[in-house]
C-alpha cells in the first residue's frame, strides 16, 4: 500500500516536472515568435524610409535614394552579423563584447534576438545617409554604412543595453533607443553633412536659404504612414518578451504612449506652422511636410520612456519634443548645414530630448517621484546621451576627414547637376521620353494667378497655366469666354455670307453645313471632334483650332479634303464646320 502510494507520488512529480518543462519551452517559443514578428515589422521601416526619402528628393535623384535604401539591408546586415552583434551583445567587458563573431557559437534560441537587434542597426545606418541625399558618393556611403553597422552602433548599444555595459551599470535608461539608435544616427548624420557640404544652390553667398521642394508629396506621406506602423512595433518589441506576467500591460502601455506622443507632436507642428510662423499667418497654409517632421519627432522622442510614461506625460513630451526639433532645425540653417530630409533635426534633437524626458516625466522621474535617485538618473541620462552623441560624431568625423583628403566624400558638381540617377546608375526613375517640354523660361505672377511660359520642342506647342480656385476669378474668366464666343459666332456668320457670294475652288462640295443640313447635331460634332483628336499630329495649316483651358473646342476649321475619308457619309459634304462641342 505504502509502496504503491510512493509510486503514485513519484509519477505525479514526474508529470509535474514534465508539464513544467513543456510550459517553459512554450514560453520561450512564444518569446521567440514575438521577436520574429516584431522584427519583421521593424524591418518594414526600410520601405518607409525608401518612400519618404525618394519622395523628398528631386526627381533626378530618386533611383539613387532607392538604391541606397536597399543597400542598407545588404551591407548593414552582413557587417552587423559578422562583427556587430558580437560587439553589442557578446560576453566581454564594459566597453564591448568579445564573443559570437560571425555568429560562431551563438545558441539557436538567441537567433531571434540577433535578428531583432539587426533591424535596429539597419534603422540607425539608414539615418546617416538620409541627410546626404543628392550629393553623397558611393565610396562615402559604403564606408560609413560599414563603420556604423559593424563598429559604432554595436559599441554604443553594448554600453546601454548589455548587462555588463558601463552605461547600463551606471543606471542609464533608454527603453527603445532614443539615444542609442536615433541620437547616435543623428549625430553621425550631422558629422557627415558638415563634412560633405550643402547641395549646389541650397545656400546663397549672402546666407539666404533656397528651398528645394520634394518631388512627390504623396510618396513621402506614404512613407510617413509606414513609419508610424513600424514605430509601434519598434517600441513594443523592445520589451523582448511577452510570456511574463506583466508583459501584456507593459506592451499595451508602450503602444498607447507611442500613438499619443506622435499625435501630440503632429498636432503641435501643424498649429505652430499655421498660427505662429510668419509664413503661416501670411499665406494661411497648413504645411504637410512640416507636419510630417513633427510626427517623426514624436516617434523618436517617445522611445526612451514609452514603458514608464503615464499617458498625459506622453502628450507633454511629444509637444515639447517638437520645439527641440525646431531649435536644431534653425541651428542647422544658421550654420548652413544641408540636410535633405531634416533627419538630423528629428533624430538628434528628438533623440537626446527623449532620453532626458524619461528621467523627468517617467513614473519614477523627477516630477512624479522627486528624490536623489531620480535626480541621479537624470544626470546619468544627460551624461550618457552626450557621450553617445560625441562618440558617434567623432567616429564619422574621422572617416570623412580621410575621405575629404582623397576627395571621395561627394560626387562632382557636374554629376550633381545632371542628377545621380543618370550620372551614377544610368537609370532614370521616371520615363520622360514622351514629354516634349524642354524647360520653363519664366513664371509671371499676377495676384494669385500665374502663367508658366514654356519653351516647346520642335513641332509642338505647349502653354502651361496654374490657376487658383477662387470663385471670383472663375466667374471673371467665364464672362470673358462668353463674350469671346458671342463675338466669334457673330464673325462666323459674316464670313459665311462672304463665302456664299464668292466662287471657291471647292465648288463641287457644299461649303457650309446649313445649306444641305437643317441642323448641326451634337453627335455629328462629337464624331468630327474624335477624328480631329486622332489627327492631332497634322500641321497647323491643315487644322486650325482655338482650344481653351477647360478642354472644349470652340472653333474647328477644316482645310484639308484628305480628312473626308475618315468621316461618315452624313458628314462627307462638310468642308468647314463652325460649332460648339
């Protein structure tokens, strides 16, 4: 009896241990799956960068922008996996790791962590080239991408996120990379932009700024939507696990705080541009690109403390973060540092303020929990963020000093003027073979209406007009058209009478429709208009048309009998037609 009871207890303990082992294995698999899914979404940020950056540059540099974005996923991944992950999370000292180079000896259950951390490295590498578009040489891009993905970013992430890193030992806090990813990439971009110099024509000699407009606002806006989608996964995945008891609450708070901060920064930028700037008060504009910059700043500034902020603090941090962006943005313009996508202002300004904000507005920060420990964390974050910025700035500054010495830091002036799509890749982003307009000579502005004078190619005639949609302008334009139509029709009847009294070389044809046909139907005119539309390549002496901006052909005068072959029998007798289509 006793032995049987002992055997039952032993089986029960074995079953419990087996269940416990299976449960632990299941939890590990869930965490691995969580990292893989979040890593894939963060990786999709590269598509957002591709859309936003290619839309922000001029059309002659779109292929180059897309090329650089796709190469980030190739060069960045190779060198991060070769040496970057080992320096970042391998066992070692407080400065860097010394194990798992080329992933040798890396346990399989850490592969998901390696993949997720690579997506962060790819984001950091993308930031630097965002500030160098339209003038960056291939040599400068490749060397800076290798340096950042293989050495600079891994060492910085080891300091802050490895359990033995020296900043981590001091108590440095950066949950999702406001300083480790964004401020590091922004400072590297600042050094690269400073050493590369501005684009040709960006700044005048007297210091005035020439705005270079993005070539595709829809493309840039699509990239912004992808950014927000990826930013939520960027921050949520930084929790690294989802199987622990409080993980669900933390991840939910992270996602909500991210959304609130982005909305706050976006709204602040929109209304500041509209009501607080001189251009906004004068032109009454709601600037989309400026609004997107505010949105990006909100995504960056929330990263450091998205797991600790109460929702109201996320709103405040997003609002204040935008004004930090403005300070850096104005400083960049003041010192004539050119940044094609404003990435330095967003990443450097927003990233550094984010790592400071978590020590001020966090749940155990200076405001909500004032104490010596919270003040200590504030000092550590200020110091740690500054060290990260200085380290990455100096590493890229050293690289570009060498590149400048050999004149390898940027493309030639001729290549820049031609556009990098053709100068480097020999592949234009858009097929413009059918476009006959060579150049725009001038733009004449009259009140809120402007007309662009276009120099046409041989044998083609173009006139471009840009008109605003104010009702009083439309009404005045319509009145002019109506007066012109009345005068034109009156003149046509006078000419008709003259033609009827004078013999004509086309005497065997009925000269005017009204003599043989009681009425000129709209279907007849529609058919005739279609024929003329198909014969648009005829010379001007064959067809003379007066065409207005609304697309209606008012006067069609046929002077070529060859067109009669294309008309139905009911219209064969027409030699000239006057009517309204």
